[in-house]
C-alpha cells in the first residue's frame, strides 16, 4: 500500500537495529491485511532515548517496539505501563492511546507460545534454569512462573540483579521455589541435571556455561535449551548443549511470536502469523520428542 498523509507509522527503538527482522515481519503483515501502516527501525544513542520516546508522542507515532538496550530505560518516559511491565521492569511494546504512551511486554507470552510449539511435552511443575537477569529474562521467567513452573533457578553474574529477580518471582507470581546461583561453572553444573528447560538470555557465549556442561553429567534428550538470540542460527552455547546430549533452539521463534502479539495490540487485528514467520525466515519447526 502506498505511503500517504494518512499512513500510521510504528518505530523500533534500539541500538543496534540494522539487523532487525521486525520491519519485514510487520510490514509484510500490514500489506497482507491491506493496512495503511509502515514500520521503521530507528537506531538511538543511549543518552537520547528519552528524546526519542517524547518524539514518538510529538509526531503522533501509532506505537512501536523497544529492543536492547532500552527495555528498562523507556519506562521512565511512558505515561503508563501494564502490571507485568511494572513488575519485570521491561517494555518491548509501546502503544499510542490518544496521545498517551502505554507500554507493555510481549516477550514472555511470545516465548511461551514458541516453547509450546517447539516442545509440546513441556508441562507444569518443571525445573527451569534462567541464565541472565535482563529485561527479556525477567519477562520470560515471570511468564513461566505464572504458567506453572515448579522451580526456577536464576544464574547471573550480578548477585543483586539475580536475587532481585528471585524476589520478584516469589512475591508477584504463584512460584513457590526460586533460588539464585552465581554464574560459574560448578554452580550451574550442579543443577543442570534436574533442569528440564534452560533459558539462555546473555548476549554472548559465556565460558562459564561451557564449564558447567563439563561439570555436569550427560544431558537427557528431553532437556531443552532455548537461546534467546537468533543470530547466528546456532550459537556456541547451543552447539555445546547438543554435544552433551540435550536439544537446543535459537530465539527466532520467540521473536516471531512476540511480534505477532505486538501486531495484534497495535492494530486490533488477528496477525497473519504464517506470513510473519516467512518474512523472518522461520522454517517449519519439528516438535521435539
């Protein structure tokens, strides 16, 4: 659809954003539904994030998404946020409601939908290891806790952030069993055997996780690691986990499903999920057994 004076526009705020798959996903969905909308990726310097959010309001942007490193920082510049975003201190979706900017997160639900698709045998009561405690990790852990995880173990380099996530999960979700461990090979290696799911949310391959796999006994084929990164297709962490006997997936599916949810919040329309998957280059996922 041609851009004109009535075109509604949505922005992705982050740095870097040149690699982002969000513009092709959303723009292909707009085209498929015949919506007069456009989605643009905007690199923002950290010191300008407040000005960027205020600019969205000044220019009457219809909404947008937020990616690293701004998911927490944008909260200070929004008019209101969802209870979930208030709890996890993370926003990835902004909606302009009559000139007031509302923030929420679709990361947790996007992850859970991807998990359900990838591993239909996953059930409540499982033990989960969350490596990292950033915005996406907090949103995912929060959703898993609400969806019936039996135990969540948080491994993080910063003890204060790791313990803060445990406190959040203990106070704001039904989760009864949550603990923090340091990000070191022995600590993680000692708990891996009982973890049905590992959520890896660090932006780099931590050598401590390789050490943990060395310490741990062989993994069961039903143990699953999901690395929230989607580039490269297979990270070093994924390769190491598979060599040890487990299954591993990257975060591309999560990216698609959080975008689907964001699109539906933006437009009030049912998102064309298959079209958005194709735009992101997602292959049909074969459920694990």
